[in-house]
C-alpha cells in the first residue's frame, strides 16, 4: 500500500498591492497561525513587476548578520539568478530558493506568495 501525504494550502492575506514598492522590498509581519501564539515573523516581500514571477517572499531575518534587514536589500541578477543582497554584510540570497550564493549552507526560508486581486497572500501549509 502506498501512503501519500495530502496537504492543503491555506492562503493568508498579509498586505495590499499598494503597500509594495516596485523593484524593491518591504517587510510584512505575519503571525504563525499554526503556532497559536501572538509572535510575529518578518517576511520580506519583493515586487518585480517586469519579471515572472512578479512576487517573491523570503525571511526578513539575515542569518549571517543576525538582524531583520533582508527587505532593505538590493535586488540584482547574479549568475543568471535573481538575488537580494543583505545590506549589512552584502551576502546574496537567491529569491527563488533562499540559498546564499557565497555560502550554500546558509539559506533563507522561502514562501509561496500570490496576488488575490489587490491583496497579497502568503501560503500557510496545512496537513
């Protein structure tokens, strides 16, 4: 007998399209509904209207600098990949998978994110 994990994705509204800045990042503080606490996590949102996909979401917490600064980083293409550079130590993180290009052992969490009309929603996996 094969066992298959069935997952359902719940989309959590986190901000409006008008809160985003084109070709730049903003930070949204999102609660973790599965944790049942009021603790909020910083999610860096990058809106790149001339790219496909247009929207990326990664942790705002820079694990090297130990600070919530990723949303303030610069977006650039490095070796054909879209990245954000940390404003403190200038490490580059790929927006697609969160991996640091200078040290592949370091990475940011990435999140599925989408527009629902003018509302920005982030995926919260439910199993």
